[in-house]
C-alpha cells in the first residue's frame, strides 16, 4: 500500500485504521462520535484515495453524555479516549465500547494547581512519548476581551491507579505563545500582528487555535483556524516543546501555509506518512472537510474521498490503535 501525494509515493503502514470524528451536539450534555474504518485494499482503477488505495468499511455513530461542546480528543488505547470541552473546566475519559458508562472527570484546576475563573477553552491535544500536550484557543471572548485562562500550553502525564486514571502536570504552563510569535519576524505578517489578538476569534483576522499535533521528530504543530494567510491555513511549529514546559524559550520553525480551500484548521492528527486534518471555515459558512497532508510545504493537502454524515461538523479527529 502506498500513500499517493502530488509529487511522490511514500510507503506507509498497511494496518487498518479507525478514523474518529467528534462533534458537539445540540443536546445540553451530549456529543456525537462518528467512527469510520479504513483498510488497505487492491488497486482500484481510476479511484485514488489520499491514504493510498483504500475502501471504507461500515461506519457508525455513537452518542456520549456528560459534555456537549467537545473540542479536543486523544485516544489512550483501543477503547478509552480523553476529551476536552471548551466550555468546561475538566477533562473526561470515555469508553468507546461502553458509551453509556459515566466518564471519569479530571479537574483542570487540580492539574494546573490553581482555580480557573473562566473556561480554559482547550482546543487541541497531542502526544509526545508519554506526555500529552494541551493547547487553549489563545483567542478573545466574543466581545474581544482577552482571558489568561485561554493562553495556555501545557503537558500532562497519566498514570493508571486502582481508582482510575491519575493526571499530573508535567513541567510548567507556557502562556507567552502569542507574545513570542509576535517577536518572530516570520510570523508577524502571517498572523496579522499587532491587530489579530484583539479581534474576536470568529471574525476574519482574529486569533483562534484549534489544532495540535506532534511530528515524528517530537515537534509540535499548532493549527490556526483563524487567521488565514492569503486564503491558506497557518501552522506554527515549535522545535523544543520539552524545553518550553521547563521554562525555556520557544525555538520556532518557519510557519507553514497549506491550502484547505479557504478553510482553517479545526483539528490535526499525526498518522503514518503525514497528518489528518479537519478543515473548517472561520464563520461556519463553508462545510468542513477531511484532508490528508504529507507535512511538507511543497505538497498540497488532498481532500479525503469520504463523505461525512449530513449535518455532522467535526470539532476534533483522532485515530484509534488497531484493536
């Protein structure tokens, strides 16, 4: 099986993969998960799928209770996943095999060691080794007011105990991302400084971070839903996330601009051979789409030849390990 990109063919993992899309639900305390199973198959003349030559097996929809505004999620194993709600002050651990089971709640105030007055608006999660990194939106509220709680990048470490999962902060909390990006000439024009941080996140030109992924070399990729730069989505890259949470200064790599059809990044997940991306509009006027991207600036993201269910607008995506 090969990954087909516009310029090259790269061998990838041939095991089946389960694509998991998460969306918020209109019900007060529910969210939906759409599971789609992909498996390598023989060459189909005239049909090119972004993951190589793939067909889709039976998909399913699951409904979970406990939170409604699911915003970031990460698989812990083939059954459990951890999820953030951008309007709640806790993380939840759910079971895919038992959606009706009460989730375990992990209070964010216990993780960071202090009470949070406003919602932290966590929007992305990524794993590097045993550490799970979380990032907040770094945007203003709808009135353009900034909140310290929304300016966080931190790492956590999970441990299984007799009473469930225990979560602890790894290192410190990095709150100066926008200030440091503003000082970097490569990001000044791309992100629209100095005005961007003062603009509401769903207004064109504002700041809204919604994606976080880890590269094979342990770097962090930060996906912006807003702003776009010349109609392309912006990805900021940090070479030294481990040093960053220990109080060090960020070592930024040049930004990457990718074409998602005038969409920003709602979610980005690393996978064999590249990244799976949910591309979504700043203001919901354009339907979200799934893309595969090699991670290389010269390669254009390819829209995944898979139709999401009607009225399903994913907020996060993650891949499950092979069961």
